[in-house]
C-alpha cells in the first residue's frame, strides 16, 4: 500500500497545513509564546477537521513523519482576520486562535488540505523569520 501523499499527483499537490501568526506578535512576544500560539491554532484546526479525509491522510501513521506545515507571518490583526473571513467564505476548515484572557487573535491555521486549494489564501504572506 502506498504512503498517503507519495503518489505522483500528491507529490505535485501535497497535503499541507498552513499556519499564520501575527508579525507584530512575533516582534513583541518571546519565541516560546509565539510557538505556543502557532501550536494552539494548528492543533485546534486538526481536531476540528478530524473527520475530514485529508486530515486523516495527513495524520495517518505511515505519513506522520512526512507532514508539511508552512508557517507564515500576517502583518497584523487585520490581515489575519481577512484571511479567516476568506477561508470561512470558501468553506475551508480553519481555526483562528484567540488568546485568552486578552481576547487577542494571534494565529490562524487551516486544516490540512491540498496546496493548490489552500495556498492561494496565504500567498501574500511571507515565511515566518523568528
């Protein structure tokens, strides 16, 4: 049996989980706190999409060591909220992480999906540098 994501079609269009964090948070918060925000959003998106076929394939035992995540920077809260709204409008499962008790949107993660489907929502963002 082939490993999920290893056939030619999947190699050309892999399963990816996109995670965006706020650049202004990256600058002001310790790296561990920023990593926690990204982890919260990614874990929540996985859990919320746990019944989706792409999430099952992404988390399958024979794919677990081959997961792809892309961690990007949104310029701030407005851009993060705009991406969340576009994902919602398109019906793409995602999680906007809102840190409590501050009630501050800090990160957003899409459920695992084909790069061609989800990548365009994140194309204006740069890779996280911190």
